[in-house]
C-alpha cells in the first residue's frame, strides 16, 4: 500500500478512483494502464480514430460544397494516412507493450514521423512530414477533449490528477463531481490552488513522480490535511477514512450552531467574516447566513469561463445576482485582475519573461481603459440594488489610485447623465499586495474608503518567491516573521486612521491566523466559504485581549517556526473548544 507525500493545499479526506488529465492544452501527459484495462484503452484509441475520420469527412464535404475540389484532396490524403495499417499497429503495439495511455502512444508516433524527416533538407519534405502527422495530431487532441466529455458524461465522482495545478485543471469538470485534486508540481498559492481551496475539495500538490505512479481508475485515498496520498488503500486505511469522515460531520454540526450569529468576541469586538467568491455560481454553493458579505469577488473567473468578453449588460446581470443573493450584505467587487497565469482564452496577451512583475491587474486596466470603463459601468449600475464596493488590484502607487478614481468619477457622471440610478456613495478600496503600498499607506488611506490585504501576492513580492513555482515553494512562507510584522503594521496604521481593513489572501482562512488579524486591528477577513464556520466560532469564543496577545506573540516570534508553533497552540485550543461542543453564545451579542 504505497503512499506519496506532497504539499497540502486544501484540507479534507477523499476516497475514490483517479482520473488523469492532460495538464495544459497542447501538452501530453503520460500515465500507465493496468493490464486488464489495455483492451479498453485500445478501444478508446479506436473511438478517437473514428471521430477523426468523421471530422475529416465532414470537413471534406464542406470544402467540396463550396466548389474546392482540389483543396478537398488534402482530406482524402489525411483519411488515407489514418487508414495506414502499419501506423495504426505501431501505435497499438506501443500501447500494449508499454501499457501507456493512447494519447502518449499517438504522440510517440508523431514524434517518430518528425524524426524520420528531420535530417532532410527542403520545405516540401518538411511539409510532407507535417501532412503525415497532422491527422494523428487530430487523433491525439480528440483523445484529450473526449476525455473531458467522457468523464463528464459518467455519473461517478473522481479524484483528478494532473501534471500541474492550473485553473483549467480545477475547472476540468463540474466541481460536484470532483472528490479531490492531485498534482505533480504546483505551488500552494497559485491561482489553481486558490480555486481548489474555494471549491472545497482536498488538494495536494508537489507529489513526486505522481503521473508515473498512477494508473487510470486506480483507487486512492487522499488526506488533504497531511498531504498524503495512499495508492490502492487496504481495508484498515478505508476504515480509518470512514471514521475521519464521521468526526468531520460531527464537528460541522457543532460549528453550524453559530452560523447566522454575529461574528463578535465574547466582550463585544467585531471581526467581519466575509466570503471570497470566484464565480457567480459560487453563491449557490453555501448558505449566505455563514457570511457578513462578499469580501472579494474575483471577477477574472467570470471572464475566463467565456469565449469572448462579457458585455456591460452580461456583467451587470451577474453582479446584480450576487448583490440580490447577499440580501443586504455588502459586496466587494474586484476590478479584473488578469495577467500571469490568469489568461483569457480569447485574448492574446504578450508573452513576458517575468509575468508576476509584468503587465497584470490595474496596469492592464489603466492602459485598456475600455475594459475598465465597461466593468465600472456594470458595477456602478449594480449599486442601485445593494451595497457594492470597488476594489483595485495590484496597486503600487498613490498616482494609480488617483487615476482610477478620476476614471470612476467620469463613468459615474456619464451614467447619471444617461438617467441610471446609482448609489450616492460608492466605496473605493485598494488591495495591499505590493510592498511599496505599505510604506505609503498613510497617503493611500486619505484617498480610499477601505483596504484589503492580498497576502498571496504580498508574500510573493515581500519574499521574492514566485507563488506559482513549485521549485521555490519551500521558500514561500506566509508565516515568515517579516510577513507577520508587515501585517501588524498595516493593521495598526489602518486602525489609527479609522479606515476599515481586511485580509482576503489565503492566510486569513486559517482560524488562528484570523484571530491574530483581529488582534492586530483588522476589521474583517475574507475567505472561501468552507473556512468561515471555524473562523466565526473562533471569534465568538475568544476575548479581544486573548486575540491581541496572540498577535503580539506572533510579532515577537523570531522565526517562522516560532510563528507556526504559536498558531498551532491556538488551533489546538480552538479545536478542543469545538470538540467540547460548548456553544459559544454567552457574552457575545
Ligand atoms: C492575493 O493576492 O492575496 C489575492 C487575494 O488575490 P489573488 O490571489 O487573486 O491574486
Ligand atoms: Mg493578488
């Protein structure tokens, strides 16, 4: 019963069959096929070949109908290539002998075709090699897309496994069909990881040699808390899993007793507990009673899920849906934050050597002002239906804020002159993600109504560690003493200025860390829905003096280990409080 240890991304337990997916379009993953599944894999290859033939015939007919008899000839050639028995048997032989997946066996054929012609001179020879491999590339790609369709069509829930944790992997199939996600590489704080945590399935990354060790449909047990994956678990391991699930359900029952109660310490100090939303559909996945509002609506996923830019009307409708669902609670809507690994499928952005330090977030939006104006129009129109606050990502200077505030004013005037009803006062806030903003915070606070700390990026920029790069993920440390001290400074500067401050990065989803933020002076936190019950319970059981002491202990800790140990101590205390089931209603309003 071998097991593999990785890096934890999202907690929880899962037991089920693995479905291996290609990590990125255009790349081919390899996995091994169990002996008794080889025939099924050959059949899968056969089905993809049939689909490719059908597609080529259809394309041929379309060209013929438009009178292109000569051009249609290429499809006949491609069909003949797919019918070449030696090529088909070469792929089948590799699949049977090496017991590899069909797309990998097809890729090997494509590579060998290129290899044969590599040494030869001349464009026509190279073109011939391309012609020969083109229909096979089509078969390979069909295997990939049919893969998603097949797994979607089946009723079974699966554990997804892939080479890298990208947003595409996490959204490969509907989220209620995903038991867990496992990847061979990937950082804890990449955007794929953020999504996985918000969707609430256990996720483990950086699992050494994962793809080579897994087989399609292999049964695995995933422990997201310990970042442990057990291959083909035995009876005892399965029994332990069932007991773990039972305890989790019991714990959720106790936590639910405070859902809907104010998030206030027993001595009356509030900490707003807000929710991070990745998509408008998220609002259907939880009971709004668990949150005090939306602390971060990451609008980029709304753009990423489409095939073209959403119009003003599309956006207005979606934002309004969130506002209506929140039933009077505020909604912090973040301006589109694309760039880096958050790419839109319909927008070709320039390739950059250092995308994290490049053209992303507000830097894109102030240059492509049409995009910004359309989004601001939709957001401001939604203010007629509830409290919408606007949040600007990747701000690094006071000048940028002034520039966007001017644009926002002009958009507002235009809307009013066009007869739209919009709120008299719309709060404008900025993300504190770039370290420079911490040092000009007093000046920033004079221009904005609130700030929200994006620790995922702040840690990356403060420590100079790429959040998406698993080679340096050991160095990506949200509990580095420098991070703790910077957070404490932000909390106290904002408290002194009387400006509301929140933390919406992943750090805030830890209940002990959330308490320390309360102690530092932050007025709210925002995290994925599944973390909120623990946090609300923690706030309602902890007097403010205890939260302040925790904050002070963390600030005084000299090492990351010291910070982590102190947080672990606090977590144990909270765990015991919940285990005891002492409903913390006394004293809290
Ligand atoms: C952050 O950087 O912490 C944040 C909340 O934004 P994102 O993770 O979307 O970059
Ligand atoms: Mg960010």
